[in-house]
C-alpha cells in the first residue's frame, strides 16, 4: 500500500514536471523566450520541491511508524506490568498466611516438649491451612499458565444449541437448589458453527457460573441463541443478578479483576474466556447496570477464516 | 515487652487476622481483629487502641483512606501499614497522613513485634505530652 | 475405555456400546485405567468424576500427561459446576450426565474421536516441517 502511495505521489509530480517541460519546449519553438524561461523556471522548481516534499513525507511516515511501535511496546509493557502486579498480589496473600502459620507452629513447639491436646489441634489446624494456601497458589499459577498458553483452537463443526444445553444441564442441578431458573430460548435451525467445542464449553461454563454467583438465590438465567447478519451466530447470557457497576464494566475482562471476596476466585475466568472467543474469531461483550443484572453476548462467525490468530 | 499495648488488626483475609491475633496475644498484647476499614473505624469509636495494624489493599475502603479516617477519630493512635509492595509514593503518603511506618507482608514476627513496641513507645510519649499540656492551666483571654 | 466404579452401570454401558459396534473396555478404577493405558491403545476415555481412591479429575490429569492426544469425556452423576469447570480446564472434551443417553454418548464419542484425529494430523504436519 505504501509503495503505491509513493508511486502515485511521484507520478503526480513527474507528470507535472513533464507537462511544464513540454510547455517550455512548445513556447521555445514559438520563440516566446520570456515564457520559455518562465516555463523552465517552473520545471526546475517543481523538480526541487518534488524531491523536498517527498523526502519530508517519507520522514514523517518513518517517524509515525516509530511512534506506533513505541506505543504498542509501551502498551505491552503496561499490560505486563499490570498482570505482574496482579499475580504478585494474588500469590502474596497466601504466602503471608503460610509465613504466619509457620510462626505459630514454631511458637507452639517452643512451649512444650510434647504439645498438649489443644496445642496439637492448633498444630494440625495450622498445617491444614498451609496446605490450603499452597493449593490456592497452585490454582493461581495453573490458571495463569492456562491463560498464557493460548491453546490453538482445533476447529470442528458444532451444534451450539446442544453444546450450551449440555453445559446448562451441568449447572442446573446446583442452580435449582438455590431457586435459580435457567430459561432456554434457542433458535431452532441454528447453523452448525465451525469452532473449538471444548474451548467454547469452558467459556459457556464460565459465563453460567458467573451468572449463578451474581444471582445467588431466586432469579433467572436466560440463554438465547440466534443467527444474525454477516454469517454470525449470537449467544446471549442474561441474568437477574446484582449487575456490574460502570467503573467495573471497563475492567471486567482484565486478568485478576474480581469482585469476589479475597481468596474466592482468581479473577481469570472472564479474561480467559475473552481470549478464547477472540481466538475463535468472535467477540464477547457485556451490558449491565447495578441492580438490573447483566447480559453477556458472544458473537461467533459460522465459518471463521482459517489461520485466524 | 510492654504488655499493656492494645492492638487492633485490620485485614480482609480471615485466616491471616485470626492467626496474627493468636501470635500477638501469645506475646502478651491485648489484641482484636476486624475485617475492613469501616469496621475498624467503628471499633476505634467504641474503644481506644494504641497501635493499629492496617492492611493496605482491601476491598471497599483501601488502607490509605482508612488511615486518614482513623487518625481523625484518634489523633495519637499509631497506625502501621502492612503492604505487599513498597513504593516511595505510598510511603510518603503514609507519612503525610500521620501513619507510623509500613511493613512488608509477609513479615517475620520479631520484626513486627519490634515495630509495635516502638510505635507504642511513641504513642505513650505523645499521650504524656498531651496530658501535661491539658493539666497546665491556660490563661483565659478575657 | 470406560472408567467407573459402579459395576452395574459399567457393564450396561460396555454392552450397549458393543452392540453399537464400539470397541469398548470397562475398568473400575482410575489406577487400573492408567495401567491399562500403558499396555493398550485407546482413542476415547469415558471417565466417571466420583470414584474412591483416585478420583476422576486426578485420573484425567494423569491421563492427559501420559497420552496428551487422548480425548476424555467426563461422566457425572452429581453435576457440580465446580467439577465441570475443573474438568474442562484440565482438558476434558465434554461432560455427560448420568443416566447417560446412549445416542447422546455415541455422538460425543464421535466428536471426541474426530477431534483426536484432527489433533494427530496437526501434530504430523508440524513434525514434517
């Protein structure tokens, strides 16, 4: 594209120059010396300005390319910085607890050569807590590796209504215990979609799980599917839960962002889901207001372009 | 170890504050624990504390905000901030708001105990000065 | 391979699958299943989530370590969101709820088998390069 622009720009100037030169030659022939001199002057000037102009445009493009690259790089670094601090904080809390439990264990062991039954209970409790916190760290690192690994999608044709229904049934048993209804509104003749079924199942489960958490008790989760323009399929997950505030909406797909109390949930679910949907050539978006529930929409192409990143 | 120091732990991780409370109590300190900045403010209104251990990152109200509020309630209470990360900006902010110091989490017990002790010393010194100032009769400007 | 500690269920499923011309083998524990994997070749494993000893998720993890291209379908009677998410996270292909509808199961086995083939092809392609 750039070469063409370069070529087109030059073409303009060269033709202007040639025309002027032609005019000069014609005038010379008619022996209008003054006009001839003027035409020659114009020709000379246009050459010079052409070179100068083209050089300046090139330099500007070069600078813009540099700036673009720097911007992308600094955005990447900022993203990495945010991610790293998220990780550090998530891991630091369990570490602090582990450190403290070991201090307590030391303390208990200092007092008696043989721990009293109460001290024995305490010791066991502390050790159990350490195991729990180590597991918590393990979950975080595993989810992180999962997040970073970026599994390449393996494309198969899938019946999305069935795929979603399977996951809905998995969620339903627990949901009904909390009086949460799951309503289905599937488009009957939904076209089969070329996608990665297990990856998509992960996303669907994640959204259903979040919806169930948001509703807590006595509410509804509505799942609907429909075909929409441009050979796309829309999957909509609506819940009557607590909703998401405006400030949180911007960050909802960020890694480690979570509104759950400390220690519950790593905050990676939605960011992993977002990554998966992007890799499947689709889009995921959310609309929500506090107190009015949330609606997550997934758009997927029926036939994604092969070699999609 | 001046065992009369009264300490309040403020941290959103339940297990953390439970075990810390056990450890501090075992070292002779009268200790209570709450799970949020708001609860800490309510608690401080109810009874006096000498030293408050305040976690900097908590949902709803963060540590720095809580520090400002707590100092309003009790000017002399010493607040030690517990943070997973140290930065110059945060340190300056803590000083500005009247915090005692910050400590990095995870923190070894002996370091924590030493800090609590020196904070308590500063508080008792300030309390003394305040008491003396109040005891001195002031000349009414009539 | 079908792995489930409920022997009645195991026998029934193996019989039904065999009737539908599926080469099926039943195993009643996770540890035995892993041993068998070393000796025989399998394309798809249907794995119960709740088993005494080595549970479904543990077995899934071990299986994926040994035979990364093996496709696993989790079988669950209790349908917990948590185990569902865990299973998918650790690489399960799909979930089936008990009691299992045989046609549904067959469809899923078909999908899992297809996926394995695609995966193997991909591996072959990258090896050639």
